[in-house]
C-alpha cells in the first residue's frame, strides 16, 4: 500500500483490446455503483493495465470485476505483484 492508502491492481485489459483508461475505470467502478471518481490512476499498457484503487475497496472491486467481460474478452483483476 502506498502512503495515499491506495493499492495497485492488475487488469488483463489493455490497448490491444481496444480499451481506454475510461473503459478500465468504468469496469472497476461497477463495484462502486459507478463511482468512477474513486478509481485512481490507470497505467494502460498494450496487453494489460495497472490501476490504483483505495485499499479498503480493493477486495470488493476485485470480486465484482474479476471474470467480467469487455467485448469478447474475459477480464482478470487481481492485486498487482510488486
């Protein structure tokens, strides 16, 4: 956890999936009743993304978003390995 109380999540959705940072935020915010403002910075890579989220919400975001779909792609969401 960083000093701001956020943790980094790995999301198996990236540029190669025609995903934008907004798409990733929206996917994760579903666990927060669509509250995109609670989702922190998104580092969009070719094949995946790293996203900062509040530490106290990480487990509920993972539970809600892991296994969800973006188009035809099944998305994996987990705590990022440091």
